[in-house]
C-alpha cells in the first residue's frame, strides 16, 4: 500500500510537469528548440569555466545535466554552500539568460543527501528536478530522466522497484503519444574508452528498460564526448567533459567518436521523428562531430 501511494505521488509530479511543458511548446515550435547536454561539471577548474562560458554563448534553449553536479560528495542539504560555489556561480551567466537546467544525479551526488536537489529545484524556477526520476514532454518528444546510481550500487537495491514500476507505467501511458524518446541518466551501458561496461545489475536494468525501448540514451560518468553508436536500436551518447575530461581510448575507435576535450552535446529536431546532433568543442565553439537519428518513439 505504501509503495502504491508513493507511485501515485511520483506520477502526479510528472503529469503536472508534462502539462506545463505541453503549454510552453504551443508557443515554441519543436524545430526551434535546441536541447543541450553537459555532465560531470562539479569541480572548479579551467575546463568548467571554459564549458560554462561556451554554453552561455550558445543557442541552447535548455541544458540537461547528466550528473555529478557537485564533486566530490554532493551536498549536505539545500543550503549547502557547495551548490552555490560549484553550480550557481559558475553557471550564473547561463541562468541570467533564463536558460533552464534539467538535472539528473550522478554517483558523487549520492554521497551525502540527494534530496537536497529536489528542495533547491522547488525554490528555483530555472532548475528542474521534481524527483530522482521524472518525465518531461516537449510536444511529441519525451525525455525520461533516470536514476542509475541506485542500480550501480548494490546497497541501493531497495530503491529499484519504485523506479522500475514508475518507468513501466510511464512508458505504457506515453507509447501512443511519444514520437521520439530520450533517456537521460548518469551511467552509460558501455564505452569504447575507460569504464567499458556497466555493472551487472545496472546493465540488466538498462537492457530491459532503456535499450530497445527508447530512441536515445544520453549519459555522463565517463569524462568524454562520445557517440557510441546503436545497440538494440538505441543510440548511446556521452556528454561528460564539464570539468574533468579524461577516459578516451589510446586509439580512436572505428566508426565511433570518443574524445576528452571540454564541450557539450547539442540536439535539434528536423521533425518529430528525426533529430540532428553534434558535439561542440568549448575550446573554439566549433562542431567536432555530427550525426542524426531517426526515431520510433517507444517500443515496449
């Protein structure tokens, strides 16, 4: 009974969020939106400053964060000065332009109290984080923000069923509406560079509920920019050079892109079923890799 009540509350949060964005997309055409993705930004470094500046100068309509918001140990609570020092201040120019952030949490964000991010989002209209997992709809495009740390770490086993039940329900309810689907989370399933494979329990979750179900899976964790190609019809992209690049293979992978330069991922829709994406170098603002994806929506 307790689990049912919790699930209803989570779904209510996501339905409200989706309705708000449905209204906003009536005023802004999907083709005019520029979705940007950056991750692993949580350290005050020259790289972080470079990436923050390039994002502020970009045409991003919004920025999705792929986790590890605050190094090394997340935040104690919503009033922790680390959030101001390592996020609000470095990204001040972006926030001053009313460009919203959509958060997912990484393993470092879990080291203290991740619920603090929910309270922060409740107080700041430009920071979106209603729950550890949630849905955002932009017309016919559906984003599923997921919490992968609870699958990567064995001691969080008791948290898993709530997200799985929620995700199954959300996918089933949206399968007729979503023409393009994107999962956003911290941990990749695989990589052509360091950290080649997810932990067994995380891989089981991703292979059952993301790959072969969604069109794209966009992550962080490996400190690279990477287009890892398709697996089960799902394209995996990594955008995680927000402050600490490192982790590319010594030899460039064949037919894949994997570099450790400061930068971010940018995605635009040609139509509801097709997205063009490119990786942007923060060194010079130039595109260093581009590709496209034809979407099928949700394939439960």
